[in-house]
């Protein structure tokens, strides 16, 4: 774990690291914000999963999250969105919605993707172990959040690992990859044609099976260009209602899919997680 950048921010430290990932079989970068409270001891941690085309730096530079994280005394860990490197396969057509920058937070089972595209194991196992061993964060007080593809990742990872997280939130998540073009392309290639295998990475399918009902907050902009075709939050609401799951889904009038939307409501999400951390 090699530090490659540091900036002072709201009396805390905005850091960037690189390391060799066993799960992904390549060199990975990730960013960490440590609040001022981290200088006195371990602090709770929020994992942020970004969306299609993003790296670990998009959230750090665009979300304006550090002020709220400093006030709440919460660290934020922002990993990359896919494996990287010369030997890592990409979409053969260079499309933005598959391959590099589009790991979808799954463990791929199909060649050639399975050698590198194991983002689920990376987020759930490898990265938290590395962070808790090397940085002043408390692994027992963790939450997870994300945007779009990363919102899908946050919801599915939390629902499958309720013992690891105390709360989950998302901005404009892909609520049901089983029922949208982005999900069909990604899961079809990473996992194969058997759609029953896809259910392990679909929040609407996982929600009724969750062993514990975590606090869950979802914000969705009404002016999001991807709302009807790709995101479909109404499916998540139906699944939550049917399962009696206490989902808070907020439709934000006039907001789109961008980081302008995220930066507007990120303080709400950090305060939401702080209540449970």
C-alpha cells in the first residue's frame, strides 16, 4: 500500500493510495478521506462506490463530501470502479457501459473477465482488510453508499452482508439489473446467459432475502435521463413494500444524474449514516 497523494482538507487528510490487488490481479488505486478525529483514534468508515466511467477520484473532487465527513468524524473510502492495466480486458467496441470503468461490483464467472473482474470480493473482503490494517478506521462501524452503477453495488453488497454494514444509501441506483439494458449487457457478459445467476446481484431480488433489515436511504432525481429505462426505482419500492422493508426513497424534483445532484444531498446521506455509526 503506497501513498501517492495527500491534501489537507477541512483539517483532515485527503489521501490516495495504490496497491497490488489479489482479487483483481492488477494494480489498483483508491482514495481515503480521514477526518480530523482520526488523529486521535479509529473512526467509523463510509465506503463510496462510483458509477460508470468513474475512477476513485470523481467522488473526491466533485461530491463536496469532506466538510460533512469532517464534522461527523467519518472516514470515506472511495475505490475505483473496475480493474485496470494493460492486461485487463475491455469492451471490444470500447463502449462506456462495460469493461474498464464498469466492473458492476460482481465476481465474473466467464472468460476472459473472471481473471480480473472480481470487484465484489475486492469491495467486501480485500479493500476493507487492507484499510483497517493500515489506517485509523474501525471496521466494525462501516456503512456503504454509491451512485448509479455504484448505487447498485452498494445496495446489493449491503443486502448480502448485513453483518458488515450498519446502514446503506444510494443516489440514482440501478435498482434491477435484471430489467435494464445496462444490467443485461454487464451481467450477461460477466456471469453468462443463465439469468438465475444474475439474481445474486439484483437489489430487488435480494431485498426479500436479507437476513437483517439495514437502514436504507435512496435519492433519485426526477429529471434523470436514465430514470425510466435504466434505473427504475419503482421496482425497488415495490420489492420493499412486498417484503416489509423500511426503505426511504426520496424523489428529488428537477435533479438529474450528475454530481450536481450528489453534491446537493451528500450531507443528508453522511448525517444519515452518522446516526447509525
